[in-house]
């Protein structure tokens, strides 16, 4: 039986490429991996066990912020932030991270509100029966938006999934 050595797939504007012989996956021309939610749950449990719950949250917050800043570098040659947010919402969904809806955005006020529906972090914490609120995703968005707007943004989670709310709402501000 012969196998294709390279498989390609496009979801909306995002491209996936699997190089079978090399064991490599690329997502929009960047190396990527597939990680199951269960693996992320093990990572979070391990962080809690080794560093303690508070340090674990701190690590996830700093890591999320830095990853957000790194992702924003994909758009560093552009200044059309509103179009970037539309494109990135697709990118976010197509990577399996959930649905991100920008419900408020002001470049002048340096204020952004994002609704995160069905985020991977929420799914992982829920599978762990962990009451901890999401910290990676809000930090990720703060890092992404800080870099795009060229200003350090703080954030707060103003709505949390549960009790009739279907999403986490993140408010970012200067």
C-alpha cells in the first residue's frame, strides 16, 4: 500500500500540511503539533503538583502572555488591527482553540473585549473538575493585543462560563 508523502488541507484561509516521511505538521507554514486536551490536563496537574497552585497560575499567565506576543509577530508588518482581529478569530477557531468573538474594540481608548466560547482551556479545566478560572487564554489575548496596539494592556475576566453564561468575557485595557 502506497501512502502520500505529503498531505495538504485548507480550512477557510488556514493551511495544514502533513509531511508523512518527515513526521512534520505545519499550520500556515509554521511547525505545529497536535496535543490532546488530556495531555494539557496532565501538564496543568503536573504544574500544580510541582510548583503549587498559585505558582502554576503564575506560570500559565506569563506563558499565555508571551505566546500571545509571539503570535502577534505573524502580523508585525501590518497595522490594520481590525482586519487582523477578524483574520485571527478564524485562525483561532481553525486551530481548535474555540470561538473568539470581539464584542468591543477601540484603538483610541486601548480597550478590547473578547468573548471566548468553548475555549480549549475551559474544556480542559472542566474535564479535570477544576474550579480554577481560565488564566492562559485571557493572558494570551492580553499579550496578543498589547503587541498589536503597542501598549501594555491589563485584563480582567468579567464574565465566566457557568451559571447560564456560555463564554468567558475578557476585558483588556491600558
